[in-house]
């Protein structure tokens, strides 16, 4: 949709853009505003946007930034994909995340053809960092307007400007990130809790994982930038923050003045107005005693550690390039529990890694019985192009992997049920997050240990901290009632 008139000057506008960030992006947001008003006039209403986010908290956070940019231009959020600007922020950590996206892009294409030729379809996120994905999209999905990668998120306004000016698909994928761009608008999903990036990328290269290839090398934000963002969030009503990174334990190592993650947590603790601090994800290989000490002393850091183990077999862990053994992991769990007896542990486990034998799998079963997780995410191994594990010949047959998966999930359910049962009858504080969509007259709150409690209440409780008694245990969650 090449816009005549105003857009005639597009070349000049691009030439005159400041080169430094984020000024450059604010410049393009401003330059898009007149176009946006014209496009609204043509439709006779304010144009809307809808972002579908797949994958992890990093993507969720990126979507908040994308949302902030679109709102700054003037778009209003729509509840469904029947919007004027639809953006898929994709994940490629496992194959099934990937396949789902293609089906849905096809659906968007039909929507655009049949009803809204002016509609803009944009794709970004981790899948776009894979060359074969982009090639396929260019060939078979020509109706897509914008394709950009994980390192180009902040450039949405500039890319949209280019797309409008040139009138054809714009593809912008950077292989590696340059500097971390600060101070862009961001639109938070919740008013009272928020994610804060502390670092980007990953250097670990676990042999099954595609994340280091699609998110690039580790880069940490400066502590002063993180703290400033937290302070601003606190001023605007946020009380719970989640510090985000693929391996938060290596936070700060690459900074000019190195700062450890434990030191950062101590600084975060000082931010007035923040009541709860969470973090994701620590890698077991470098979770320090310093960090355990800081957590144990803290009044704000939630006593919940998500500690992905991936496998209970030391042999498989070595093949996975995880740099710890089953014994190291159990010893770490013992140190964490000694310092914080009431800590809740959760994990990620992969079943069916190439070469996994029944014996290896039984080590995983043994580990979950010993650690006793409050909950665990279990994944069937998924072969990712370009990772070392994908080249291994000895793949586990699907049937065998599924059968092991079911056994593991059964055991984990049993244990989490028992863990949750042990707290039934107790009173604990929750942060009320949402009105319960399924149970009329109920709200849902989150305990410090990350479990959910549904209890009678209404939207006036949203964002408030409430003491609830955990009346009935439902396995992964509780039914409760407000105290006092
Ligand atoms: N950085 C985090 C997790 C990132 S991905 C960490 O190191 O723990 C989230 C989870 O997806 C991983 O913990 C792992 O369990 C799972 N995962 C990653 N690659 C996978 C693959 N190829 N197949 C199946 N699960 C995978
Ligand atoms: Fe993937 Fe391993 Fe990095 Fe986690 S630490 S993102 S599993 S490579
Ligand atoms: Fe997926 Fe990318 Fe996160 S691959 S898990 S969205 S870092």
C-alpha cells in the first residue's frame, strides 16, 4: 500500500533520520503519525493491532516493547487477529512451536485477501533468525509485509516506515546484536507486575538448544539502567518484577565494571515500592553460594528457584554439554534447601535426547523423586537444525520417548500433588493477578512459590496483596478464601 503525497518525501525522511538510538526510532514514530491518521481516515476508524506471542518470557517482554511502539504511532490494541496490524512474535525452541505458526500465517493471508487488503502482517522473533524459515516465507507467503529478527525488535517503527514507503515485503534480520538500546516505549500487559531484561543472549550452547543461535551472544544491561527501569516501574504501580535472562548467573560478566547477579539482586532489593522479586533462568552449573546467601537474607526475593535439570543421567548431561552431573545438581539442591528450607523448586526436563537409554531415563525418574519439585515442565526432545544434537544418528524412537514422557509426567504429578497438599490449610500471601475466567466470582492470585490460588473476589482486588487460606489442594493449584 504505497501512499502517495505525503510519502513522496520518504527518501528525504529516511536520509534525515538521526543515526543514534533511540532518537532514530522516535523520529520514525513521529514520521509515521501523519500516515497513520490518513490510514485511519481511509478506514473511517482508528486502526488496531494484535500481537500473538509464542515462547518464553523474553518474547513476552519483546512484545511489550513492540506494543509500546505501535501505541506511540497511534494504533489501538485489538483482542483478536482481526486487526489492521497483526504481528507474530515467534519461538523456535521446539518444532511444534514452529509448525503452529505456519498454519496461522496461512489463516492471516486468507483474512487479508478476503476482507482487509490494507492489513499489515508482520513476523518477528526467534524463527526469523533461521535462514531456511525466511526463505520459505519469502517464497510461499508473499503477502507478509514485514519480517524482522530478534536483534531488530527496537526498529519496528523504522521498518514499518520502509515497508509503507516501498510497498513490498521488508526483511531485516541482523545476525548479531549491536549495542543494547535503552529507553524505548513499552506497554505492559499487567499494571502491577513486569519483566525486566537484565541480559540478552546465551553462550552456553547446550547441544540440543537453538537459543544461542537465534538470540546471539550474552550481553548484559548496565545495573544503573536496570535499576532506573525498576524505579520507574515502581512509580507507576509495579510491585512484582521478574528479572529475565537465559542464564541469569552469568549476568554482568561482560560489563566494563563487572557486577555479579547476586550483587544486582542486592541493588534491586533497595528499590522502593517493589515487594516481590523473581528471576528466570539460573543455570545450575554456575548458581553461586553468594546468590543462595543473598536469597536467604532477602525479604523480597521469592523463595522459588526454577532450576532446569534437563536430565537425571550424568552421561546424558555430559552429552548435552550442561557442565554438571546428577550428583552436582543434587548437592546444589541440598545447599539451597539448607539455606531456605521453605524454598519451592521447579524445573525443565527433556525426554528422549539422542542415545537416552532406559537406564538413563530411570536416573531422571530417580532425580525427580529425590528433588521433589513443586512443578516441572517436561518436553519431548525436538531436533533443531544446526545444533550438534541434530547430527547424532542414534535418535530415540518416538514411541519410546512418548512412553517415557508419560511415565515421567505421571510421577511429577504425584509429587507436586503431595507437595501442594503439605501446605493445604496454611495461610499465605498472594498477589491477585486476574479475574478468574472459568469460575464466576473468583479471582486468581500467585503465591511467592509461584503456585496459583483461586478464591472468591472481584476486580477490586487486582494488583493487591491478600492473605488467603489454602483450603483445598487441586494438585497444581489451590482453592482458597480471603483471610480477615
Ligand atoms: N535458558 C533456559 C531455558 C531456555 S529454553 C535454561 O537454560 O534453562 C526452555 C526449555 O526448553 C529448556 O530448559 C529445555 O528444557 C527446553 N528445550 C530447549 N531445547 C529443546 C529441544 N531441542 N527439545 C526439547 N526441549 C528443548
Ligand atoms: Fe539453551 Fe542451554 Fe542457553 Fe538455556 S543455557 S538457552 S538450554 S543453550
Ligand atoms: Fe523460544 Fe526464543 Fe524464547 S526460541 S523459548 S522464544 S528465546
